[in-house]
């Protein structure tokens, strides 16, 4: 369903699940910009846990982006309803 696009899937779903990246209350798009930048730079989530598994490779790449690019990604995530 289109209204659930980018809203993630449960951890027990095929492929291990996916996080909600929308700007709704339970999505990472609702995070403050500083929290998103820290996530892009070192993989730390708001609860102090760190991204792991295949996501660590993504963090290696987002950490190499300029801060301007990281901020642009944050603005995009914060705009997804």
C-alpha cells in the first residue's frame, strides 16, 4: 500500500525487517537533525544503541559524506510523511 511506503517492516519479516524512515512519531525522520547527523557519522541511534550488521557498511559511507550532504539527507527524511 502506498500509504505505508517507507514505513518499514517488522524484524521478523523476510530479509530481517526494515526501519521506518518516515517523519511520523515512530520513524527516524522524526529525529532531531543533530541525532540524524550523529547516526550518519557514527551509527548511534537516539537510545544509545548502534547500527550493526549490514548497516555498518552504510554508516561507513554516510560518514564519508560532507556535513552539507548529511544535512540534506536529514532534511529529506524529516520531510517524509
